C-alpha cells in the first residue's frame, strides 16, 4: 500500500514535536516493597520531523510502547527513548509518563494501614547525539499550620492541606518512596488516608508543634535535596490551599547542583 507519510513535503518547515498525546495505558512500575505495581498512565510521546518529511507513523508509538509495558521506570526510559528514535527514524525523541503511585502508609499510633496515592511523572528526552535527559517528578500532599496564626491567636491556628511538587535530575536510579518520605518530613505533618482518633490527636499535636509557612517548606525540601549527591538538579514548589483566604499561598525554588 502507498505510504503517504513517507512522501516528500515541499514547505521546508521542520517540526519540533509530533506524535501522540494523552494516551491512557496500563503499565507496570517498580515498587520498593512489593517488587512491581500495576497502574494506569497518561502517556505522551513525540519525535522531531525533518523539513522534507510529510508525516510520522503514529501507530508505531503505540506498537513500541506495548513492548515496554511490563516495566516503565527510570531504569527503562533510556531504552524506550532510543527505540523511539530508531523505530521512527528521528534524531530526537521525548516521552512523558504520568501515573498514580500507591504506597501503603500506616497511621502513626494505631498502625492502621491505608493506601496513599501520589501523582508521579517521568519525563525523558534524547538528542541527536544520543544523550538522554531524565526528570522525575512527584506531587506529595502535606499539612501545614500557619506560624503567624499560631503566634497571634489566643486559641488555635489556621491549618491547611497543601501540595509539594518536586522534580529532580539524578545520576543513578532511586526509589520514589524515599523521595516521598523526605518531602513529607519537611511539612508540619504528613497526610494519611486512614486515621483513628488516637492518630488524629497525634497528627494534630505534631503539626501544631511544627508550624510551617510555604517558604519554610520549600527551603527545608531544597536543603535535603541539596545534600543528596545523586541529585544534579531540582525544582521544588509548595502550594497551600488556604483555609481562611480565597487564594493559595505558593513558593518555589529551583537550583542547579554541581
């Protein structure tokens, strides 16, 4: 059959990214405690297109993804990107994989288990010279107590749930669970899916003993990331969904590490 995509294009305009976007697909990711975890990802895959090519072969993206569905992880991303570039005859390739990652988390006093879900994204790109660039991102819900409110109020203080988003470049493989734990340690308190009354008491008292502005949270996370020799670059942001304001509080730090 005639291959229309391989026909020559005379408009002399290269395309930076062409491919598929927002494909929902079942994948298997590495799990530190259980070995593997089944989840469903939102996947976008692109390659570049030279100025004289009419189009790319869209079906090949899904065909290639099927080969790697047994493991999509930091370990496999370089292979996926190289295969994309080879199969689609491109110089550059890019892929974003976003998925919910579930971690069993026990309540602090009763020990009751519950599943917490964290939104993770692995982004990868490969250039014409074959160098790969990988970024891992995780969004972690946290709780914060406002230090100002606690200082000026005779009774109580306003509290809120927040979201810390951390993106990192790294030298070698690391576990998502470890990064999540380091982020949670920088908040007023963790967030849990299951809490008994004794747990709720403990979490509330812990948070009030540890009040944090969004500025405190991003600085504390930045400090712990900066101490990790495996991390070569990071970006950390914190957004508090304010309980007494009609807006969120936000802070962000990005840093290049030697």
